[in-house]
């Protein structure tokens, strides 16, 4: 059995990297995220991404409600200034399906406050930052927080089985395919979606971390 617990206010960290900064998602990000979508709305054929300002505000409110209930931790992805580019919001992502297991009394994990397992998803980016270090470093920051700060046992990632670009990006992280869940949820296109489910477990993290650190350190193209 898994039990969510309400987070404390200080449980909303900012995660800084070389190319990006993940900062706690807030209503103040609505305008910038709406502008991200307008770069290329067709990019999000396989993602449920808000297309108008009102829907974006509702999307953020739902994410913050999930945080207050203890099962989500949402972030805005901010591209840090480099060269001729100013700092700006370029997307969002989050931890969700955060679980805190009930360990038996006397077990070493009994009373543990940090999540035991979680999922990374709800990730979408501006067209202009595809094929840059943004997504790689964002995942590195999230996975580092999950495995090094939380000491979580497993991180899950999933995507529509038809989304070849997303599946390639997940596999490039070093995540392993656990399998496909048939008719798992409504798809963004209104069909019933099959989902490809991947995971990284704690014992695999050192190798994955080294790989991602190498990929994220490459110069901005």
C-alpha cells in the first residue's frame, strides 16, 4: 500500500543547472508557457498541452492542487541566458505519482518521509529548444533530486507508444522498457492510448548519471 502525504512549503526546491533552471511552477508562469505553445502548436500532437490562456491557468492550478495533496511536484523549465539569448521560460515538467510506502515497524525504511517511488512526466518544451541540452539537463536535475536527495527506489517515465520522438528521448536517458500498457488512458488525439512504460532504478542511477552528465555538458549549438 502506498500513502501520499501533504508536503511542507519548503518542499518546493529550485533545481539549477548549467543550461536550465527548474523553478517551482506558479500562476505567474501562465503567460510565458502560453507563448511557448504558440511557437508550434502542432508539435504537441501526442501531448495534452493547454492551447489557450484560460486552459493554461487551469492546468497550472491542477498541478498545484496535486502538489498540495502530496502526489505532484511541478516545475517551469527556464533556459538560462547564454550568448545572444536572454533567460526565458521554455517549458514545464513535474514529478507525479509520488508514493510513500508503508514500511513495517522495525524496518530500516520505517518512518521515511521522502518518496519511495515517483514518475517524471507532463514534460513539454518550446520548438526552439529541441535538439539542445535543455531536455537532457532537465532530466538530469530531476533524476538527481529523486535519487540523491530523496533516495527513491525507482523513477518511471511513460509515453504514447506512437510517440517515436519521446520514446527515443527516454531511451537515450538510459531508461529501460518495462512494457506497454494497452488501452492505458485517453490519448491527446482522442483515441484510446497504449503507453510505453520505462523506468530507472536506484542501482542503475550511477551509470545513468554519468551518461547524462556527459550529454548535458556539451556546448549549446
